[in-house]
């Protein structure tokens, strides 16, 4: 054990948190959580403990340790999941022993919202949190949170209600009228906020609502909010996983390093990532993903269907930034601390042009896939590279006439953060593109005809057999079926469709 590691072990606090084991190159090789950081991390280096070969191999590689303190074990549980997804440490995979990962699923947009667990997340418009390796700890945490944020776990409870669960305060009581659907969804949004690590902000909001209710003499509501606040505070005392085995933004190494690299006064609290997806110039879409305090804020994600046609990523990137910075969107969504563009010099240049036209002064950088380089424009007055800090961080800087290209070790905290944002924006864009492509393949030319709604379309296909057969229908047949005015419109589109098929 080296001297630096010995010193770090002595500095470990007696608080819950998430710890990072690093190898000699600085790469994060394992992320873990602890009820008491001091006790848990020191266990790795106790010779008397029985360890399996995989853990022995991990300990042999540990050269350094970092950690993030949190207030409760539940906070550590949820923060660990996000950090594993960001860093993808190889020993987290090796030590998993092929266990299935668990996700928390909240279908808040459903008419009958429920909170459930699943091993296979789907693209079904529900919100997913995870993955979590320790299923027992997650289930226990959600049981505790259910006392504070009551929810239904089955459709039957959501629609009919369960008197027993309702009486003990675990079911929202939709059917009995105890809770309206709007109040229930607001409650679920608070639960989701907690799962994203916004515990402190949530407690402030609950306290504010409690004081307002008291001022308005709504004493029952104020008492309920007081009890909820008390339950949130009591989570500090709950044992979730012990040592058997939200985030302070200033302790996130990726955010802190990014601020130092780009001469930003404070770590970027809100990062927005952008990507373009298309297939040979068709079904062009763009994605906007949002990371707040280094954690995905999925409710703030947005997708854009491109208005410009063709295979031109530069033009599409210019379009999405222009639309993002429209007055209405800025008013509704605010502005990010940092824009991250998926692409190289061309995409970044197009995005900067759109940002400048909108008179926005927020910094903007690109990330090129091939070498995982950060791309920074020299001509951008709102974004600067701290060359001295970059050199001290042992980053390799390549200069062109108009750009800095900063290559960092793949183990860098900054790279891991930016990769996580970039990969999420890519996933979100591809998902939307695939949806549009699938929908287009199941539509027909009839869908483009104004005045021909689903009922009329169904009538035409039922009469003639298919949308193609409608092209061969006589004018008199159409008039008898749908009337003269609709036939006149339809015949115009029939002529155009026949012409395009030639």
C-alpha cells in the first residue's frame, strides 16, 4: 500500500457515501456505496477478511481512493447507480456474478400510475431509475419512501384503491377521492425528484408549502406536510444496506474538472447535450438531454423533428440550437450552464453560429467520437480553454487555425462525464428516429390528404380493399361513398400520387 493511499484511509469520514477505487493510471475500476465510509473502505485492506479471487484482484490494483459524502444510505444507494453508469468500472461488472440488474419503473403518464420493479426497461414512455445491483436494498428503500410518497403498485390499486393500504397511508386512494390524479402525479414527481438525488431541494419545497398552508389556515394540509418533512429527515436514521454490501456538486470530480478546464467560475450545474439522427437524409431528428449536477434530468429531455430536409448534420445542428434558443423555449426551460455538441468542428461551428444569432453567451463545446477529443473554438468569446490547467492535467492539446482539440486519458473524470452525456443524447435521438421511421412505414398516402380522417380512411379501405386500390377508383364511386367535396380534394392527391409512382 502506497503512502498516499495510507493517508487517504486515515481521512475517511464516518458518514454515508459513495467511494471510487482507482488504479495507477487514475482510471476508476470500482464504485461502491457505504453506510459508513471509514468502515467500509478500510475493510478492503484488512488481511484477516476472507475475500474471493475477484476481490483480491481488485485490491491488488487499487492505487488511490476518492469519495463523495451524502446524508443518508438511500442517497448513497441511488448515487452509486448513476456513478456506475457514468464510469462503467470493470470490477463492478466482474463482481456482479451475472446478477440481473433491477430498475424502478414509474409510469407517471399513465391514467393509472404505478411504481414497480423490472429487469428489462422498455421504451414505453415510463420513467426508469437504475440499474441497481442490490435488489433487496432498493426494495427496502422504496418501502420507506412509500410512507412519504404513497403510490400504487398494481393497476387494481390505482383504479379501485386498496382500503387497507389507503388506511395505513401507503395507497393514494384515487377511487375513494382521497387523492385526485393531479395530486397523485405531483406526489410521484416528488418521489422521482428524490430518486434523482434532489433531497435537499425537495425538503425546502415541502417546508415552503407547509408554511404557506399554515398562513392560509389549511391546518390539516400543513400537518400532513409537517409529517412528510419529519419522515424525510428521519431517513438519516434508516439502515438500508449497512456495511454488508443529494450529491454536493462541488465534490463531483468531472464537473469540477470541467469548470477548471474551461475557465468557468462555478461547476456547470446544467449541461445540455445535443445529437442528430437520420437515415440517408430521412426522418431527421435531434435530441436535447439535460444533466443537472451531473445526474440525468429526464423530465427535461426534449426531442425535435427537423424541418430542413436532406443529409446535412451542420444545417440540422444549426436548426436545433436556433429552435432551442427561441424566446418561448428560453422562457420555459431557462438556459444551460454549458452546451455539449455531439460532433467535431463542423457541428460545433454551426451550433455556435446559431447561438450567437440568438445573442446567447453560454459556453459551448463539442466532443468528437473518433478520438474522444473536446473541441473548442478559438473564435468563440464565450468559451475559453485554460491551457495551463489542461497541461497540468496532462491533456494533449492540438491546435488548428480556428480550434483547440483536447485529448484526455479515457480514464479522466471529465471524459467519463462528457461521454455519459453524449451517449445519452445519442440514445435519445436514435430512439426518436426509430419511432418516426416505424410510424412512416405503417402509414399510407391517404394520411397526407386534408379532410380525410381515420373514419373516412377506414371507409375507403373497407370499400376498395387497400389504399392502392383507392387510386384506381372511379370518381362516381368515390362521390357515392364520401361526397363530392371530399372527392374533389382526394382526386387532386390521387393524380399527384400516380405521377410520383411513374
